[in-house]
C-alpha cells in the first residue's frame, strides 16, 4: 500500500503550506475550520489503514474495497471542499487586505499632504524671519554707525573747545596749537596750526584776526556815532537830564492817550457803518422764472422775511406784479449754507408781514390770507416744491398790510378812516395769542 501525501493549492496555484501558522492570510475562525477538516481527513485515513490491515479477517475483499472506495471518495470530496474554502478564504482575505492597503495609502497620502503644507508654512516663516533678521541687522548697523558718527562729532567738538583757549599775550618762545587765541598789538588772533616764533598777523596761513583792538588797547572803540574818545579814551554823550526825561515821559503818555482815543473813535465808527455781511441770498432763486412763467406775471419781489432759528431756515415772502395772479410765494433757504430749499404758495392778498410760531409740538406759518384775514398754515415739514398750502385757520383782525408777533403779543396794522382826498389813516392794534 503506497503512502498518500496531500498538498493543498489555491485556485491560482499558490501552495498553502502552513495551516496552523500565523502567516496564513486566513482569519482565525476560518483557520480553525480548516484545521478541524484536516483532522477529520487524517482520522478517515487512519480508519482506512485499519481496514486494509484486517483484510485477512472475516470481511470479504469486496466489502473492504467498497469501504475503501467510499473513504477515498469522501476524502476527495473533503479535499475539494477544503480547496474551495481555502481559495475563497484567500481571495476574501486578499480583497480585505487590498482594501485596508488602499485605505492606509489614502490616509498616508492625506497626512503627507498636511506635512508638506506645514513644511511649506514653516519654510515661509523661516524666510520671513531671515528677511526680518537682515533688516534688523541693517538697522542695527546703521544705528551703530550713526552712534559712532555722533560720538566722533562730540569728540571733535570737545577737542575744538579744548583747543580754543586764551593764551594771553603773544610770546615768541611759546608753541601755539591750532585754535589757540592770543593778544598781540591790541588785537586778538587765533592760531591756524601748531607753530612757534611766527608773530600774529591776519595772513590766513598761520593766524587769523579775531578782533581789532581799540585806541587804548583795552577795548575802547574808535568812535561812537562819529564822536571820538577824549584823551582818557572816553566818549562824551549828550544824555538828557532827569527833568528832560520826565518831560519826555509826560509827552509820551499824552501821545498814547491820544492814540487810544483815536482807536476807540475808529472802532465806534466801524461798529456803526462797517457791518459785516452775515449771509447773502439771491433775489432770483432757482424756481423764480418757473413761477413767473407759470403764473403769467412780470415778476415777483420780496416784501418781508422771518427766521426760524430752531431749524436755521429763513422764510421770504414774495408778491407778484404785472398780471392777474394774486398768489403770495414763500421761499425757504438754509440759513447756514444759504442753500435754496423750496418755494410754495400761501395766501392771496397783499401783505408785508410773515411769522413762524411754535404752538406745542407744531410749527405754524402766519401770512395775510385774503381781505383783512390773517392765515395760519401748518408747516411741521416743508410742503412739496411749487405746491399750494391751505390755511388751517383764519382770523379777521382787520389786517391792512403789516403785522408782527413777539412774546405772546400780536401787533396788527389796521385800516382807518380816510383823511382828505389822498391821505389814509391807519392804526396799530395789539392782540394776545388768541386774538
């Protein structure tokens, strides 16, 4: 009987040599199944071997051969199953391993990208630091150079100061250094170099003249305003006496008083006759010609104005002439900027008064409405440009032309009886807030 040797191969022809080892690419559970199957095969072959050994017994050869054939078939079937299981396990394991490798490679690539980015950032920071270091080194070098220059300048100045010392009268046997100063022949000289035995003169090579001596050699001048000194070297000056000084002071005081009087008089005259312009507004505003053309009139002209100081607005009342229109136009400017804001119509009768009055939370415009009526118009906000306002209230106060308001009192010009042929008498009447 020959020895049966079993070798297991994968479906790719790769031999599986160590089913019990840890190097197998099959997981623990499948390795256990394979091991159990292999033990079963060994057990079957042991039984087969025992059956062959008892051929000489009571069993017939045909039965033994039948049992042997069945055992071989079972073994072959088991081997086939084992080969299929190994192949599937290997393939599945390879797929899992490849997936794991791919995942690892992807994660590794991502980490390498992050590392590369950080290396780039680090390199940029190093480059910036090197640039800043170079700039700092340059600045330090420049500062050091400037400090050294300043120190050298201080040293030179100190040396100059030290050398510019007065050596007294010139002595031919003395050695003089640069910038030494001596007195010679009533004058002073400065040495231009280190020298000895050269008498001072203004030669520009050895010495330079500093100051010319006076006539006495002690600093006395030659003349004072053309007056020569006397034999003692003094210059006699004609100094006024004490009384003359007092008289001079009195005269100066009188002159100053007269000047002050003239100044005050001039200021007073300027205050009366030389006023400064506060604002200058145009007679023909932006919509002037539009109103003239639309109302078919010759022109409109200003007759009165008032200022709303709360809102810095000036209101000017214009009246028409040269046509049938009787509309009165209110023109509004910004008092600070003199900017033209708008024009609107309010009132239809001749009047020469206009008032802006705050009542509670409301702002009202008062102008002549018609006849002898005073009109009251609400203008919390300015109306649209070139529109007409409707009076909120009217008051029959016998208004002729002029009216005004201050501190709760209205003053109204009223028409009176005629006197003679061409003379009309008028009167002014005072009203309270409620007329």
